[in-house]
C-alpha cells in the first residue's frame, strides 16, 4: 500500500506500509438510484433512498454504470464499507466515485453534465501524461475514490502513523475539498503512476523507482527544483546520502526526516533514468523488472550499469547545476 504523506509545505511524499495495515474495502450489495437532478447515488441502505426513487431502483443483479454523458450501462459495486454515499462517473481510464455533497467547482455541489465532462477530460489527460512518462498504458480501468477531507480523516487517520492526503491499495483513495483542483489531479497522477507500476512490475519494489516515477508524474515531469538539488548535494557532502539499494524494500523503517530525503533521492534517480531512456524504453524496463528477479541484470540491459553504478551516476548528476 502506498500512502501520500505531506511532511512539509514543499514536499508531497508517500510512505510504504505493510498491506496488512489497511485491508481492501468490502464491497456491499448496492442499491442504485437517481435523484430529481439526475445525479446517481449508491447505497446499501434502503432507508437512505427517497420514497419517490424506490420504484426506479435497479434490481439486484442488474448491471449499470453512470457514464459522464449520462448513459447507464453497467452496475458498479459500492467501493467502500457502505457508510458513505457516492456518486459515480466512468471515463476511459477510471471509475470515479466521489462522496455525495462534495463541492465540485466554484461552489457547485451536484455536478452538471458539462462540469463533470470537463472533470472527466482532466482526469484522462492526467492519465495520458502518466502513460507518456512511464511508457505504459493501463491494462484495466482504475477505481478512484474521492472523499470529503473530514470523511477521509475520520476513516483513515487511525490507519497510518502519519497524516495522509491519499494512498493506493489497489484503488486510489483521495481526500479533497473540491473535485476540480490542481491538487486532486496531482494526487491522481501520483497514485495512478503507482497503479501502472504495479501492473507492469507486479510489486512495489524497487521502491525508490516506484516513488520517484510517481512524484515525477505528480509534478508533471518537472523534476527536482534547484533548491532541492542543492539540498541533496549538501547531503552527499555530509556523507548522509542513502544508497538506493537501501531504499529498495520501502521507506517504512526510516524516520520522518529521512523519509523526506528518501523521496528526493528517488526523484533524482527517476530524473536520471528519464533523461537516459525514451518513454518506450522506460516501459520495457518496468516490464522486465516484472519478469527478472535479478535487478542488476535489468539495469545492465537497459542502462549498461548495475545498481551501485546507477547510484553513483545519480549522485554525480546532482553535482551539475540544472539548466534554466
């Protein structure tokens, strides 16, 4: 499971914990109904369905999904523990569930078709950006659950030993004040990169590469800032650089301050690989990582160096100022 953790105003970080800390959410028997405005709702509690809408309830076993253009096609299971009523939208790359009542945009509570069509376009544009970065396309539609911040905190703050803004556990879970925001799209890009990495590699490891690519996706491939580069150079000079092989299993064993540096190092390594390989080659590298247990063999195949040499190349690249 991968979780986004905000350690400071400058860093959007993620920490790996054992999947046992958060089990997959249970899927409940779903009742699906539309309100007077045409918004679709999911619940497993008949008492929550207005009397006027009960005659139009979808029978158990029937099949439907709400597309953003209003076309009802296939039933989606309720992707939670049924205590939250979700509205739902399908795009080419995502099944998106957002908590009923969440602000959509500029004070809009119930998303109109036009507003939600724009949101769907933004989501799929974000997915396409991640496809380009990783050189991969998703083999399946990914579920995104967007909660009001208060609901998210109530539900998950006890599951992690730190404050989170989102995580991926087979589904993308996000806390948000509004759907239409750059923050939501940044979170989606980060977690969607984890989803693609997992599909290609079949694992979260090497964790530094997983997180480095996810942060690169979140930042839309803008890489490290000059300030961050200089901070890492300082760490190298002080002998505090964490070698990449030590970051392969995950960051859970690290202290909070070290986690911050682990993410910046991971981004630096991802930046270096991105500069060396075109997107198609990056995708093939990830595919080979899913086939070959010997990581050095894969890096030799694509980068002509092993992991120790890669670590040295990344450190050396940081010594060179970035071009404006």
